[in-house]
């Protein structure tokens, strides 16, 4: 199994579409992390990029993310990638928690509003 996390400096980046990188963790048969690969993020909004196809080509099955909109969620699901939203903190610890059954999808989505400094904000 492979688990991807949108990251910035080793922690979950709360904005899926604007993260620096994706860290892809390979999980062995014993539910232990075997290695981690850094995948550069595509430029632009996550839902308008080809990141779902790129991650699927790398064998990603699960995305553990902070916040994302419906477009990105649907794009990932369309590529067979299961998404868990509402995640935060150290990426490696997050994946370990996921493997131990301690991560659930928050069900919260990111709503985009114009007029803010970066053009995006997330409401919870």
C-alpha cells in the first residue's frame, strides 16, 4: 500500500492544492513504513492539475490531507484514491496513526472565497 500526504517541511500542508510536495509512504505487509518518496507538487490548484494521475501512477491508494475542495476530492476518488480529510501534524506520525486505525475522514471540505490574500480560505 502507498499513502500520500501533502506536505511542507515534513508536516501536513493544510491546503492540498498549494502544497510544496507530496510525501508518498510505502507500507509493507507488516503495516510498517518501509520508505518515503518526495513527489513535487504540480503548479496551480490541485483540482486543475494532473496530480491524481501522477500519484496513481506511483501506486498511491490513500491520501491523508488537511483540507480540500470537492473538485480535488472527486478527482482523487476518480483515480481510485481514498481520501481522509482533516489531518494535521507530522506526516510520518500521521501515517503511523492511520495504519493503527486512528485516522478518520473529517467530512469537511475547503470552500474557496475570493478577496483573500491568496484567493483561498477554508471554513470549518
